[in-house]
C-alpha cells in the first residue's frame, strides 16, 4: 500500500486508539464511543475519496500533521458528545484542542517549506479546521446558548451551498483575513471551553468571532457570485456526472446510502434483550458488516447480487427474531422459541380482541403486519444498496474495510466489547434453539410414562382426603412480586394477614410456600398442566404433546378415587376436548354455561366473586352429592387491569346483573402499559380484590369438608414485576380439619396466607407427587 493510500487507514487506526485511551483514562462513555467511531470512519472515507478523485495529489509532510490534528479533533468530538451524559474532563478536552490548534499553525508552514502544497492538502486542512470548530461549538453551546452552534455550522452550510449552487464550487483566492478569522474561531471556542475568563467577556468574544465569521463567509459568497465562470473552469472531470445528475438527486442518493449503512449497522448490532438496550449497545463494530463490504468489492456482479439478496433475507429474519425476542423477554421472561411460539399468533389476536375490542385489535394487528413486512423488506433493500455502492467505489472502500478489520481484531484481542459478532452468534443460537426444540419432544416422550402413581388403583389414592371438597384455585398473575419487595406488596400483605386472622377466627388454618412456575407473564395453561401432571411444561408444543398422552393428573387421580371432578374457566368460550380426554373432568364450566348476565371487566368476562358463587350454586350446594374436586381459574387479576370489580354482598350476586349498577373500583381504558406506575397500582388492586373474595368465600361457605389449594399461575409481565424477576408464585393450603394440615406439616411451609422470603420454594412440577404422597396415595407394590 502506497503512503497516500495508507493515510486514511493509519488515521482511522490512530483515531480508534485515541478513543480507546480516552475510554481507559477519562472514562469515555457510550455516547463518546458512538460519535468518535462515526467521525473516524467518516473522516477516513472522505480522505480516501479525496485521494481517489485527485490522483495527482499525495499526502505530504504537512498533510500528515493535518491528519494528526484531525485525530485530536475526533477525541474532542468524542468528549463533547460524552459531556451530555457524563462529567467531562475539561482540562483534557482543552489540551487536545490546544495541541490541534498549534498543529494548525505548523502544517501550512511545513507545506510551504517543503514545496508539497496541493489542492488535496488545502481541502483536508480546511475540513480538519471545520471539524474541530463544530466539535468545540457543540461542547460550548449548552453553557452559552444554541446560537454558538452557528459558528460550527458555518462551514457545513457553505458546503451545502457548494453542493446545491454550481457557481459556489470555484476555488477561492487566498486571503490572509480568511485564515485569521478561521483560526480565531478555534481559539475563542477553546477559551470558552476552558472557562478561564469571566462569562461576560467570553460571551463578547464569541459574538465577535461569529460576526467576523459571518463577514468572512459573506465575502466569499459575494466573490463567488461575481465569478460564476470560475466554477466551470476549475471543476474536476469527476464532478461532471454529479452535475449531470443534479444536486437534488445526488443528495438523495447520498442520503439513501448513509441510511442503508445505518440500517444494516443497527440491524447487526441491535440487542435482543431489553436489559441491554442502550446507546452503548450500538457503539460496536460488527465484523459481519466488514465481511459483507469486502465481498461486495471482490465478487463479480451476479454473485454479488445473489449474496446481497440472500444476505439481506437472512439479516431481515434476524431483525424479526430480535424484535420477537425483545417482546417475549418483556412479556414472558424468555426469548422467542422458533419451534413452539408461532402457534400463539391466533391466541394472541383473540386475547387482544377480548382486552381492547375487535375493531381496535384489528387495527393493531394490521399495524403489526405492516411493521413486520417493513422489518423483512428494509434490511434486504439496505444491504443491496450498500453492496452496490461499495462495489462502485473499490478504490477506497476496500482499504477502509481492511483497516477496520485490523482494528476489530485488535479490539477483540484486548477484550473490548466494541468488537461485535452478535448477529452471527444470534443466528447460531436460533439454529441451536430449533434443534433443541425438536429434541425436546423426544425427551418429553420418555418422561411422560415415568410415573410411580400411573397404575395406582383408586382405593389407594388420596385416602387422607376422603369426604373432602378440594378446590384448586389458580389466581391469574399472582406472583411473588405481589407479596414481596414491590410498591403494592404492603397493601396485598395487609389483606393476606387480615384474611389469615379472619379465617383463624372461623376455625380455618392455612400454610404457605412458593412454587417456581414454568411460565412468566402469561400462557397460564402451561402452569396448570405443569402442576397437574408433575412434568414441567414450558412450551405450547410440549403442552400439545402432553394432552395427547395418558399421564395421570391431579384431577384424574381424584376422579379415579371417586370424586366428582369439574373445572370452571370463565375466560373460555369454545369446546375444550382436553378437559375430558386428558384431565378427565366430569363437567366443564365456562362463560357460556354459568348464567352470567352482568358486564365484562376488560379481558375478564365476569368477576371472580361471581365465578365462586356460581361454583357454589351449581356444585357445592347440591344435596346428596359425592365429594367434589374443582379447578377454578380466577382471572379478575388478568392484564391489562382496566376494570377491577368491587366485592358485593354474596346474597346480592344473583345472575351478575348487580355489577352493572355497582361502579368498578378501577375503570380506565387499556392505556396502563404506557404507564408502569399506574399498571403496578392497578395490578395490586386486582390482587387485593381476588384475595379478599377468596377469603370472604371461605368464611361464608367453608365447612369441615372444605380444602382449598390457592396459588398463582405465574408472575405478572415485566412492566409490573421488573426485569430479572423470578418465576416464583405463592401457594397456600386452607382447611378447617386439623388432620388435613397435619398431613403437610413436614413440608416446612409457613403459617398463614402470606409466605415470607424464607418460605420453601419448590418446582411447580414437584407439587403433584408431594401432594399425592402427603394425602395417602401409595403406588402399587412390585
């Protein structure tokens, strides 16, 4: 590589190394890295382009000094950008600027003494000056006013005029006055940054500098307007094509190319986890981009186009996966599962319609479809354009890409997170996830038959609960966050402590612990099947496989032992064949057959109080009946918590029409997910309501026969529980008969309805086996 070609590469390396030094010594943050790297790459590309267009010019000794000055200016720009987020070491910034200004005085003298002055060097010198001035003006503007930015913007406004107006492209005659004014801008801005003069005097100097700059620019424009023929005479041949295209079209082309680079860059480095989303996450150098650019330069046209389309399609898929990962981690605390999660599309649309109405949901779905089409199309278009432009500028693109490759290797060796291969790593993870998802079916198929209670006859199942009515109450989104370490947990704890005392006064005992749910934020049926089957079910694919098997569930065990088994799922509105084929329920209740005539409450179609009252009316109050096992899904605490019912006298519940006349405790539109504080408060109120309802139900209808297993299905979404929350949910057993509580004394659970942080934590799939064992279920011998 010749010296003139090595200039951009050496400058880029020096600038990145300076940024690394600033990060280590001055604590340069993410914003500084982003701006610094962007400026370094832009400067290297511009210098390489200048060398390619002015093939007769070379970088002489003076230009190497200018390159050193430009490197210092990159450091000043990085520190200036970082000043908006962190405290900036002023002395360091002023020192870098001062050294750059001193070099500005030296490079012209060196050029004249060595006879190496040329058009490229003069242009490069002017751009380095302008870059340092705009960096300083950005740093000074917050202290002295936005008008200071005009000092830094002047050169670039003049450059825009050169682009748009042909007669402004002529070379200007040398003027000592113009050099003095340019030097004064940097000096005055550096003095202002140093804060060594009184504020009033500094403001006066800045005003004077801006006035002198305006006069100098005005004089230049006036001279150029008087000599329009000079531009045509001096314009290089390489500008002919640009002029023929027109300044507007050329500007649009440049803007589209820049946008394509930014889109590809962002698509490659964007994080897929909410906890990693920050400005610093984008301040990385993706190796994949360098490889693609290098291939664009060396490949023939047809293979290059094929690679652009195929690579763009792969990048588009990765972007969609990142968006899905982001959403699934936010909602369910896990990444998107490409094997199982596609089946949730229909369920999600139906849930959205129940929550916000059919029309609003259809509009939301249409918007999501448009978004995903854009996410699939834009990366393809951006990569096609990027590779085409790179192939058309081989002379400077390949050296810049090679230089950045060397920089990437150096950063990787020292362990800097700036060197990124996150897109390739994500692609590998997705392939592994598909393989693991397919393999999980084989693992589950081997696990399902392994059940020591599978062949236990009915007369040896649940002997310790003979004659008892057992209610399995799943409370929607009742997670550990409801009872511990949240803004709303003190209110929920007060309800539970008061309820414990009230139940104790009525002769009931309660004990509590925690279970680790197989799901988070939603997909409640996965938790239900996990608890009932004793196998952890965390995906829809696993659930579908389980319900096709003959695995013994809790409901199946109760039915085999002689109980009448029912389920009440108030949210369901369609036939549920698994209720009888897998869970072996004698009766399935849902919103269609419990006689509710009241209003809906957001996504929940009826209040929990009505659900429990209907269970009593339809099953518990019947005479001459066998003991009852009932799973009841209580969903008044289901997101988005837009309408929360009030507890009414049980005698007034009737057909539910009373809830039309009783105002809801909380009544809002579905806007809570834009306000985390309101969402948390509304969630807390919903849990208070459901817990109060259950306690009141047990007080009113409970007797010596009643045994209640009360638990949450999963934690609420991260807007309530926060990032990094556990999957733990509270569980309590309530009974009037002391013999029932004696059976679970060995579990180590704590007295009362509120488990403390020291309460035992079991996997949710461990509950079935321990429950069956505790209450006298014995597997067959032999």
